[in-house]
C-alpha cells in the first residue's frame, strides 16, 4: 500500500504547505527595516518576535506530533493552516510591540509547528522505497519560501505600508493552505490499530518513554539544536546585514532568494547522497561545511559576494535538514514518528530562536554583524562534534511466525 501513487500527492501537499507556512513566518525579516522605521520599534524588539515564534514552535512541536500520531495528520495541519492565516491577519493590526511579539511570535510560531513534524512523519510513513528522496522533496518545497513568499512580501512592502502587506500575506496563506491540507491522509500502515502493531515487525521494540530517553534521540536533538543555532542568525539577519552594507532592499531580498534556490538543490542532493552513503555520514560532512559557510558572510560586502556565499551556505544548511527525519525513521518505530520528529523539531526551533535575538543584540551593541557570523561558526563546529558520537539503534528481530501444526 505504501507504493500507492497517492503517496506523491502527499509529498506535493507537504511541500506546498511547508513552503507557504515557513514563508508566512519568515516574511518578518523582509518587514524588519520598514517596520522599525514606521513604528519606532527597535530592531531587537521586532526580531524578538521571531525568537518567540521559534520558542512557540519548540514548545508545541511534540504536542502537534503526538496529536498527529493519535488522530492523523489531516486535522492537525488543517488547524494549523487556519490559525496561521488568522494570526498573520491579527498581527498586522497590532499597535504595540508587546502585542506584535505575542501574536506574531506565539500564535504564528505555534501554527507553523503544526505543519512540519506531522507532515514529515506522514511522508516517512507513506514510503518504503525512495524515502530519502520523498523527505527531501518535501523539504525542498519548504525551501521554496525564500523564492516565493519573500519576494511577494518585498513587492508588497514596496507598494504598501507594512500592515496592509502583512494582511495580504495572511490572505494568501489561508487561500492556499486550507484547501491543500484537505488532501493529507494518514499512512496506510497506520490505518488501524492492527496494522500499526504489524508495522513494527523488524523495527526497534520500545516504548515512547524508552525512545525519548535513548542516546540516539538525545544526540539527535542536541545536534539539531546546534545545527539550527548555526544557521538561524545568518538566515534571519542577512537581508538586514546587506542593507547596512548599502545594498537596496529589493536587491537584498534576492540574496535570500539565491540562498533558497541553492537550498532546494542541497536538500535533494543531500537526500540522494544519504541514500547512497548513509544519512549519518552525509549529515556529519554537512554540519562541518555549514560552519564554514556561515563564517563566509563575515567577509562579504558587495552584492556579487553575497550571492556566492548565499549559494554555498544555502546549499549546505538546507541539505542537512531532511537527514534528521531519515535518521528518525531508521531508528524509531513508525507509530511514534510524529512525537519523535516533533522532539527533534522542538530542539531545532529552540536553536532557531537564538539567531534573531542574538543578531539583534549584536547589531544594536556593535553596529555590525561580524560577531554573529563568527559565533555561528563556533556553534556549527559544536554540532559537527556532537553528531560524530551518534550510533544507530539496534534493529529488532522480525517476529517469529508459529510453525503449522
């Protein structure tokens, strides 16, 4: 059943939902400078909304994942789609920084979390073959946000005030995500309780508590935290950094788009390499390369140089991300995919939460982003060293079939 052609519909739906959801949340870096000028709010204060958003994603990722394990992914992603569109609309009408931080940070972040872990868990359950490719394609769809939603936001902010632009973004989010979420289906292997038990044949035999205490889970969440902390600051603040270097807003946003385009290729390439050489080996290499890619931004000032670094950095950091879900599927039972992937997403969101605030504080303190990129390099080396210690979970033996009498 997992070879059904409908599995590719699930991949397409996951990629589109992720693209629009991530794009809606990550439109904030595009709004950052115009909002600061119009409202008088500090760059640090506005950036903190992203930090709060990532914290909200962290604290809700496992909850959404567990709900998708229990009730299926459709009601979870549908709820997230409705809440995301409504939250963006509400954020556009806020009149104080605190209210904006709460609405954009708390509600938008929590709603975005309802898409990632449930959809990644859903896709891994639909595929016995081409699993890394499928996960990579969904991740590539998410990576299209900088090439679609970010330019849209930049065009809107160039022609409207930030409130109107954000309100229009909320309408686009709702118009796309709500209908697409209705296409999502639970993996056939988990269609009923009996199939769920049968699907564990040959998988590690463990309870959820044992899974969450295992060294494999702890290493994965620690690595994902440091990995995301590495690229969070560069992702969130590079547009603002380019503007401080004298690059116009519309041109600066294209740096983000180059990074996203390269990331699409990176996601697919790293996924295919993971199938060929092993997910852990490719992830370790990617983490080391990511650290030096982040450092590269500290040495650029011109648009062409930004493009070059963005292409390399985007290819590498985006390429590493699908491999976490592949490693989870290889090491944990299918029936707990939502919860375990939600746990790794929680750690990643906490890592992402460090970048907006750290970058804002560094810029407000030094009037420069150099130390942000140096710090990202150091954190990236930490992620590489942690992942080096990962060892696969011992596989359970297949359940014996009683001999006929």
